[in-house]
C-alpha cells in the first residue's frame, strides 16, 4: 500500500536526520533559580517569539544576553561549551525539534 510505504519512508528519513545531525543552533537564558526558570518557560510557552527579548532582558549570561541568548552552532563534542551548555543538553538538542524548550 502506497500510504504505508510513504509512512515507512518518512520514518526512515526522520531516523536518518536524527543520526546525521552533527550541530544545532542553540540559544539560552541563564537565570539564578529553578523557580524563575519555570516562570520564564511559562512566558515562552505562551509566546515563543519573545525568546530573544526575554534573553536580553532577563539572562545573567554576559556573553549571550545582548545577542538574544544566541550561543551559535554547537556540536555534541564541543567540550569547551561544558560550563555554558552541558553535554547532556547538547545531546538533547540534537533530537529536539525547532522551537522545543529544553
């Protein structure tokens, strides 16, 4: 059946896409507490388009706040990012969909 074949093909494409991703574009908002992080996540879930503005307004990261929280393109093996973006976060980012909030 053509529909089943198409679904199987799309699943194969998605699996390969996930395996072949070697770098992702990341942004972040550094905050001082888990409670405040929850508030920021809530605001972002209501309007994801405000991310850059919230990062500039709220982030404690001197290196990325002025650029809307943009870290840039990162790969799982970029150990120099461990303090800013831990390995586990980089692994999660590889399989996330655009716009996911981790």
